């Protein structure tokens, strides 16, 4: 995966992020962190602009999400349960995303993009529920952009220390991603609690 990004730059970032959002197990954390490091000149290969890295990652997320939405829309749960195993899609992952969507409605497409584990699969229940394509796209862009931007900026900030951190921590991308995800998760939890508290009893 690192070889692909180093060799093909933005094209690899776009394709890997499409795969991740289409429910293929490609970690966006590694893709975007390395993309940010590439933009900073921390690794060999092309050195795209950081904004271009974020744009490629977000575009890939949106394209892949629409692919998953189409599968849910026109294939439904029977197709997912029958064919999901071929892309390592487990039944419990589908069910968890479905429960999340049912409880929180269309807005879950936005919130789920900020949470690990659910973010990859939320497009499927949105498609099954027949969520309109335009509304789905707006929520998807709004949720994907901060995720990809935060990871790319974190990779960019690591900069010249990329290799030393990689050797020292055995996978710094997951460590950095964990910090980013934790911060986002806390912000989401606080926002949800405030929203619930504001609702009339």
C-alpha cells in the first residue's frame, strides 16, 4: 500500500479511498497519513500539494460511498449477506451500520463518517432505506472532508520525522489516527448529548 502511494501519488490515494468507502478493508488512516507525509516531502516519490491530497481523499470517499449506496439501493440486504463475504464484509458489520442508521436517521450518514468501524459501512443502510442521492452526497461530503483533512494534516505535520516515528512506534499511522479519532469521537459525543439535552421532554 505504501509502495502504491509513493509510486502513484494522488491517483493511488483516490483509488485506495474509493476502495475503503466501497467496504473493501483498506485503512483510510494509513492512506491519508501517508498522503500528508508525501505532501510534506517526508517520503520519496511525488510531492503533491496538501490541498490536492485532501481533495483526492475526499473525492475517493464520496465515489466509494456512492458505490456502496448503489449496492444497498439496488441489491438490498439479501445481496449483502450473500456476496459480502467476498470482500470480507461481515454480517455483524452490516447489522451494526443498519441499527445506527435506523436510530439516527439520515443525519447518521454525516456522524458515522467521523467514527471508526461504522464509517465504512453506513452507505449500505442508507441505500437500503432509499435515501435520496443528493441528500446522501451532501451528508457524505460533510462527514468525509473533516476526516480526510485531519488525517492528511496530521501526516503533513509529522513531516521529516515520518521514518523515525515509523521505526520507533511500529505503525505511527495508527497511533496518530487513534488520537485524531479520539478527538473527533469526543466532539461528536458532546454534540450529540447537547442536542439531546436541547430536545423537549
